[in-house]
């Protein structure tokens, strides 16, 4: 599991600028909102890398690489997680939450299901 908190790149009297990622090509940028208690994901991608940057709320993230144990972490506003190819992932909203997902690969838009492989058992049932 790779959770980071991207630093402020520039700040002055007008506010601040945060470079969420640098020098990465993306195919999709998506904003997702989740109500408290909602569990999303429970899938993996074979070719796609995804970054989820939490804008508001609080989210529990669960990830699992093939053959490894399920890992758990908490995202607070300004935190980001990167999900690698073949990394199973789930996001559980602990509060009403909004997050930005940046996708490098086919998963998005009309191709939303092209690189999505659903898990038979939710990650939350494995911890």
C-alpha cells in the first residue's frame, strides 16, 4: 500500500498550489463522491494504474497484492493512494467523501469495464 500526502509546492497570500502528481501521463480524471458507509472497488486492473486523492471526508482503503495479506489504511483530505496493476483495492467511506481518481490505462469513460476484474469476496471480508 502506497499512501502519500503530496506537499504544498507553492504558497502565498492567495492560497496554495499542490502538485498531486508530477510528470505522469493520464487517460482519465474522475471525481467520485461516496456516502458514509459505501464500499467501492473490490476489483483489480491488469494494465491500469490509479491514483485516488481524497478531497473531502475520510476513507478506509484496503489493498492486496497477489499472494499477500490484505493491508488497511486511512485517507484524510490531502492524502493519496496509488494502486498498481494486479493490486486488489476497495475504498470504504467513513464519512461522506469526495475523491479525485487519476487513471493511467484503459479503465475509464466508455472503457470503464475493459480492465476491471471483480473479486469474488470483498476485501473487507478478508480482514
